[in-house]
């Protein structure tokens, strides 16, 4: 896995310790984040106190939570680390308690996001970095902590990420007949495999968030048509919903080329983020029609389709898509 650092800035070599034996998503995630921030590192998987004490970081082992010393354990008696309390439906709610994943992310998430953003050539301002760190914690990390600490079950069976990561542990059949050294080597190889998978998902989630920030200014500068009621984006696949919903109350439809470049799509704008209700639907008479059927109703000869739920339609040309939007507005 590529290191998330500027090659001109080489941080000091670090030793990262975690426990040996079976692993869980929280130690996999915590160690993976530190590996991303400190690509020059040595991994130690052990329960020997002297090895753990000598490491720069100890994750999910050691019985200490001390940020200054790089200690991120949550198993010790009296541990009560938790995210700040929050408001839910007008009521105060306790913050989700930390496991090692959340402890590491709360300290090193900022550096991880900055390094990844730099590696893809899209540096973020401090506010965007902070929002990305918060978003990843809210959508991913806190659920790893919830499962690890037994605060709740967030997915049935082996559906959730925590359960899937656990499947990568060795089992008795694989370990049968192995020496202690061979068993430890197999377990470590699986641990590294789990880290690679987890970081792949983490990185994609961060890059998606970065792409949203990058798209905001492009969407704001995009051309407005039909008295400002239609927004035209020259690139397809660009996140636009948040900006249009929050800042463009007059926009009813967004036109953009599809991913294959074979048509232009007309998309409705939701009344709010996550809603299936649109500010204005496409006409009911178009529902489920395709090609010549839709062309016969609309008069737009290169019409392609209109979804039966009236939230998206399209034509082969920009002119055709704009005419569909104009008819829908009328």
C-alpha cells in the first residue's frame, strides 16, 4: 500500500505495538491509521510488557490511555473515554464510548486525512480537514467502537465491517500442525491483510469526501439556464446535491452528461438532503416511457427515457435534455 506522505518530509521511524493472537476491527483500524501517518515503522504484535513499553505507540494493549505517550488502550479498569455528548431529537445523549479505533482516530485522524489529500493532489483547508475527520468518525469509526465495546450491535450476522474483518482471523483447522512460529507468522499475515482491506475502504471514504469539497466551487460557478431554474454541469458524476439544496432554492433541475457520455440526464432536486421528495417532479405523463414513446409525448426526438418515479430522465443531446427540462417547468 502506498504511503500517505510527502516524500520530501520523512517522519522518524516509529514502532507500533498491538496484541498478538486474534485481532478485531478496532486494533486493525488503529494500527492501520498509524501506519498511514508513519510509513517508516516496525509492527510488533505481542503481549510481552517489555516490547509494548518500548514501542512508540501501543494500540489495544498495555492498559494505558495516554495521548502524549502514544498509548491507546481501553481495557483498563476505570476507563471512561467517550465522545462528547450530543443533542438527538432535542434531548441530550451520551457520546459513544471509545475503543482503540476511536482513540487513535481522535488524535491522528487529522494527519491521516491531510496526508491522503496531499497524495491525491488536493490539499484541504483546516475546516475541510476537520469536517472530513468528523464525518469519518460519525459514519464509520464510532460503529467499530460500538461493536468492540459491546455497546450495541450495528449489523446482523457477518454483514458489518467489524464482523467481516473478524473472519480473516485464522481458525483451528488452518493452525492444526503448525509450530508456534509458523502460527504467529500466519496470524500476522492475516492481520496485515485486514489492515490493507480496512485502509482501502477508509481511503475511498475520505477521497469521496474530498471530491465533495472539490466539487462545491465548480457547482457554484456552473451555468444557470431557463431563468436560473436549471443548473448545467459539464461533467457527470460530480456531487452537487448539498450545494444546490442549501444555496440554490430556485433550481428545479440539474442537467449533466451521463458517465458513458452517450446522453444528457435531467435530474430533479430533492427538497432536502436524503429526501425522496423533489422540488418539482418530471411530468406524470412521461413516467416509464422510453425512446420513441417518450419522443411522441414530448416532441423531443432524441428522448431516451423517463424513470417511472419521475426523478430522472434524459435525451441524447444537451439541447434535447434542456427541452425536456423546459417542458417540465412549463
